[in-house]
C-alpha cells in the first residue's frame, strides 16, 4: 500500500508529486501506454486521484484515448479526494471561470450557446504555452510522469497547435532564448485565446464550430494550470527527441 499523501498534496493537485501514478481524472491517457500504476486506478483498485487503497467510494468516470475514440472507466476515489466532476462541470461555474479571467459575460453566453469559442484574456489567471500540435500530444504523453495533475489543455486545429494553461507570471521567466523553443511561444498579459465551452472535450467527442476542443477535463477550481517547470521539462525532452512538428502560427 502506498504512503498516505498529505491532504495538502491531495487537494492541491498541481504540485510536482511523485508522478509514477498521476491523477487519472485530470487527463485522458493513451490506453496503449498506460502504466501499471495507472491501470490499477482505472480498474477501481486504488483512488483515481491519489492512489490510496482504503475506504474507496464511487468516483465517476475517467477516460482513456484509443485510435477509435475515448473509453470510459468507472473509477473510485478515497474519502479525502473529490469524485470526478461532470465533463464541462457546472455551466455557471464554467462561465464564472471565464469571467474571472476577464472575458465579457454576454460574449461568453452568446458564443458558448452557439457552440463557438469566445475571446478570453491571458495573463490574469494564467499564462499560456503554445506548441505545435504533434509536440503537444507528445508532451501530454510525458506529463503524467512529471506532474501529479494536468490543467486545461486546448487543441487549436486552425493553427495546428496545442495550448497549455500555466501559472500567471510564467511568460516573464520563460526561457525563449533556448534554440529548441524557437517554435514555442509563451503568452502573458496582453495576449488573448479563444475558449470553447468546457464541455467540448476529447472525451466528449465534440468540438466548437471552429474545431477547438479541450484535451483534458476542465476543472479550474481544482487544477487551474499545469506546473510550468514540469511542462518545460517534458517539452524540451519531446523536442530533443525529434518530434518538432510544424511552427506555431
């Protein structure tokens, strides 16, 4: 039985905890590459979030990626960890999340009501790292080995990019001078992204009309961002492996 994690670690969800068994409710792992520690959680034999094995209760559904789409797994969580939020969460909470970042309420309601993406300022609640799509998917496969949970990650087909939300202030210290990062951009205050409704995810099988969708479960109250240092480490490893993809536009 693994050591019992502290409640601070369990509920923080974005720190760099031991990553051999990440929170499987924070991302959609590729089934073909699921590690044994993750499979135990998917099978309901350990808490989906922290790996504890005592006092388990129903925890909702986790999802894994396959060539044919996503598979759902009925998982369990311990008494200290919350169950999975519905895909997209509560509509009012999702709108409040966008408004807190600086979006305009009428614009959010109108765009999401028409399954469109809405402009949301960058720099208040998060900065954003934009990477080529192929690199982004490679990073998503690496991240669970580096961070305990993954924040919102957006796919942007028109640009052929993936966008990771990272803590505010990341852009000010991002090592853009490194040669490997010449096709990677970290956007801070003054930047803008366009967000689809949080319910439009890879697991849900839907996209905004522009093609955008979330590649992770959006739970901003629990995981507002991905740990920037862990993301950078995985990104450099992926780029150095030769999976550079196309330049971001």
